[in-house]
């Protein structure tokens, strides 16, 4: 998500434009970029709409059915559980970098 936001900014869009289109505050988007915020599934979906990407686009390596399943399962998690899953995903991704 952060990469997609940065790519849009590089294309000339402002954080204010991205956040307004998503119905979110610009401070929220900035905190998301700085990893100070963990977005809700609703916020992720709103940002996907603003960035004109699908939720599956957040998981470019995953085939469409798996990405859809990930988003569906994530939407059912409590916020604190979502944070744990997000941290695990970040850790696993960092091992591949």
C-alpha cells in the first residue's frame, strides 16, 4: 500500500488528493506511510479505490483467489489480531528482501 501511495505521489498526486478521494484525512495517510498507523480493512479498500488498484493488487505475488481470501479473512479479525498478522507479514517479507 505504501509503495502504491508513493508511486502516485511520484506521478504528481498529493497526499491530500489521495486521502480526499479515499475519504480519509491526510494525516492518516501520512501516518500510514510512516508506519505509525495500521489501517482498517475499510481504510485499505478506500485507499485501493483512490489509487485505482484492486485489493489483490496489494498482494502482487499472490494469485487472485488467494489475495481475495487474505482480504476476506483480514476483514474478520479484531484490530489487535490484524496488527499481529500485519507484523508477521512484514517480517516474512523482510526475509525475502
